[in-house]
């Protein structure tokens, strides 16, 4: 790592937000240094990486359609760039929990243009290894991102290009007037520090509402692979080789990395509502917990400080971060290098100023 140099951007944090923003800025010929240390309880530990265009409860679009297109295109491009595989396009199987829910989905399909996402309805009993007594629907396009692989191969890319500083960011060594950190000087600094934004003196006023999540890795010896992501109160994502990720829980009270008895029981109970135990047995391989940087109004925390205009934040991606982050990052990176006022198609932190 060469120091004593002037760069365009310092990015603090190499989670999903920091990683995507770094790639975007680098591809626009900007010099970047990422400061990051591996931390416990990070959001990526419990991220299923789902790319799901529909809100399962209300059967409405989760995001504008262009967000979905941007996500698939961006991750596909980064797979080629990083010579790795982490994007998996798979349909999503929505198992209905009642005929009322099914009727809602049929109505949205027939009258609210949700047919662009709902590929077909399946009658009850179509999937004997699953509890589909109220029938089901198939949603596509959909898929999931192996976030651990994406972040790991990106980290190696950043290391190979000498733009990663592996250490904890120390605020006492940051000069807000000159945008300098130790021996680094930048035009702008962007904090992508997840739920730890609450400890950030520049953005601790933002109403982050961290949410802890737990998930399981299970093995189903009788089912090598399922070609669909399953949704019914929880998600079950196929990883291949008989392995499946199950999640997730939502806990705003306990923000540690520790697993909870209630959280694990919730996942087990939900699994019993999805898997037909007459045909399917499973074993729990491991469990993990992490904390998501969610926001009460479900809008991202993106923008520049109200007083220090060269200090910014890219955070609060929430439960749909893998879906919406590529669009947010693309637009935010454009604004960071623009000489004029940039108009976003989403809310920024200006709503709190």
C-alpha cells in the first residue's frame, strides 16, 4: 500500500455498498482507497442475496423494474470482470399459506399487471416434497447472489490493485477539513459502514434501525438440488450438493452476533411448514447471525453531509440491498463525479436536513 499520495475517494467499509461503489468509481477512472477490517455481526453474514422483484405479502413490485435489470446486468458484468461465479438466476416458488393469499395473487396477476413477474400458477400437490396444499406460483426473473463469494473475490481484486487498507477506521486520525486520513488525502470520503453508522460522528443523527437476522445452513440428503428458491414465511435457497440456506429472522432488540433460542426455533418451525416430513428429512449444519442496516422508512441513507460537502454516506440498503444496491451505486457514483446538481430517482439523506 503506497501512502503519502492524493486520491479521489476514500471509501470506509467493504460490504455490499462499499464494494459496488468502489467498482463503479474505479470503472470511471477514479482513484480509490478502501479502508476495511473484518467485523463480526456484519450484514453480509445473514444476507441471502435474494433478487426478488415482488413483495411476497402484498404481491406488488418490490422496486421499479429497471432496478431488477440493472442488478442482473451489473452482477453479470462483475462476474466477467472478476472471473468468478456468484450470480444465480433461478425462479422463485411462492407457496401460498391460504387460499385467500392465492386469490390476492390471482387478482393482481389478472388486473394489476403482475403478470410481468408471475410466470404461472401451480395447483396444490404439484410439489410433493413441499407443503403446497394451498397451491403456489412461480415468479421470474429472480435469483440470488452468493454475497460471500462476491465480497471475497472483490476483496482480492482490491488487494491485487493495492487499493485496500485492512484496518479499522479511527475517527481521531481523520481531518474533516482537508479530507485526510493518516497519510492519505482525498477529494471526498464516503462511509459505507453498515449499522455501525450509529458510532459515526458525522452521521449518527440518521435514523438507522438495525435489525438482527439469523439463518441456517441445512442439508437435505434426499434432495441434491432444487432449481427454485422457495418462499413461505422464510426463504430456502438451494446451494447445490444437498445444501440449502434458510432464513431469516428479524430482531431489533438483540444486536449481537450471538444466536438466540427464539430465532432458531422460529426457523425450525417455519421449515416444518414448508417441508413435507413424510418425504423429506434435514439436518442443521450451521447457523449464523448478523445485523442489517435497516431504516424505518425503508429508504436508503445516501448523500453528502449537510455541512461538510465532501463527506458522504452510502448505507441503509435494508433487506432488498442486493436488488437495489447496483442502481443506487450507479446513480450515486455519477453524482460524486458530477460538476452539477444531480437529480436522483430515490430519496437521499436530504430528507433529514
